[in-house]
C-alpha cells in the first residue's frame, strides 16, 4: 500500500496567510477537534481504500475557506460528523456515526479557486467550493479558461447557500453601488472567485474595475480596514450571518448595499448558478432586509475517489450528528436536509454519492 506523509496538523481557528486579529475572531471548535489535533501529529497517513478488510487510520482532507468564513465552520462540522477514529464509541451507544477508521480534516484555504486547484493536483481529497467555480472548473471557462480544467470533478452534496454582501460604514455617504466610484474597495480574497460576479455587477451600474481602487482582502482584515478607513467598502460572498461582519458591528455602525431587481435578474441571466434572494431583516443587528444574489456551495471530489468510500462518507454526512454540530456552532444558519442537499446542476454527482442517494430514494 502506498504511504504518504500525514497532512499538516490543523489548528482550528487559524488560517493560512495573514491572520485576522484574535480579539475579533471566535475560534470554531468541535468535540472531535481536540482529539484530531492530538491524533494528527504521530499518525501515519494511509492512502484511502475501501478494499481494506480492517481499515487503518486514514485521513480525508476537506479544503474550506478562511477561518472567519462560513465555509470553514461548515467544513469543521462535516469533518467531525464523518470521522470515526479507532477506539471511538459505537454510534448506537452515543458515538458519532462516521466512517470507521476515517479522520476527516478541515483545512483553510483562500477560496474556491485554490481549493479546486489542490483537488486537481492531488493536494486535497475534497473541498467546499462555490457553485460558480465548480461549474467553471468542470467546463474550462471563467478563471479556468487559461489553465487546466477539471472535467473529472464530481459532487458529493449541495450545501448551504451563500449571499453577496456589500458592506460600507453607515456614515460613508455611500448609498448605492454607483457611489463606489473612486473609492477603495475590497473584492474579497484572491482566489475566492467573487471578482467575476462583482465586475459584472459594477458594469451593470456604469462602473468597472478602473473606476475603483481594488484591493483583495479576507473578511476579517477587510472589516478591520473598514474601521480604520483604509478601505471604503468590501464585497464578501458568505452565508449570513458572516462572523466577521457581525463582529464588525460591535465596533462600527454599518449598512449593506442592495442589489436591485433589474441587476439581480441580469446577473442571474449571465450566471445560471446564481439565484435572487435577500439577506433577512435582523440577521445583522439593526439592518433591515437587503436584496442580493445567492450562490450554492458544493462539496466536490475527483471521479477517481473510491465509490464505496464516497458512499460511506455521503451516508455519514446526512446523519443527524453532522447537522447538529453545524447548527450548534452557527446560530442563524441551518444545515440543509438531504432533499435540499442532493446535487443539482451541470457538474455530475460522484458515483458513490449517487449510489447512496439512490438507496435513500428507493427506501
């Protein structure tokens, strides 16, 4: 059996690259997280195989997003829900009903594009990515038009939708997207994939990237720079409430800019993976309902991943423990039902996941 080095240990709440200051970040943990941190250091990495009669300790990496974003907390809940290290209590006596011998590890990344590249290049087994980037990677368009596409990308599940947020200070004098002209604006982290949608939205409002001073920041640093006046606004795609924005409200009065109905419909026409929606009233304190666009999140792997393994992972994903872990750590968000999570769209379902969904459908 081929053996590889173990993945780097994950320090929950710490992301790659520049760090959002600790006083403004809630470190997300799960009960399994501490156990995983201890197990990761000495344990050898075993190539995943469903053919093992008695599977040894195996790791399954899940690329997520920056630690202040919803994709990271989603990844930590999934990793805890599908894991079942040797020595765990049986699920019928209080244990988590994960995959025997499996330890899933949520790893931070800058966004969907590096996640997909790492799947393509074999650095990750799986990742949580925005639906637009999964579509472009599979078809070879958008950001993947000038690099290797991933035609063997496959989906395990559709997960929580994310919403486009446009955040400004309440006293900024910025009341619409057109008012962003001449301002310094964060378009999200490099690799997050939001830029294509934002650029189109700017054009629909008579602007382009030459009319603003663009910078590329993760949500935590963007919030910090908004407070200090280094930037005037930031775009962020995430599941509301985004933690960094909620924490920003503790230090600064903010507002969210709406995307009007005509722009919503035009964006949806350009990008079939978008849907119109709202950020509900009071999701953020003292902010009323705001119109916006939404995007799905997909859990993706390559087609060559073992079908039995993926079938078992899909089964474990939809056990109640995964949803309970996510909902407990993310008030205001709700883990999808299996009916909502069954994959839809252009990117095919992985055969192992499909086998599980077929079993559920026929029962």
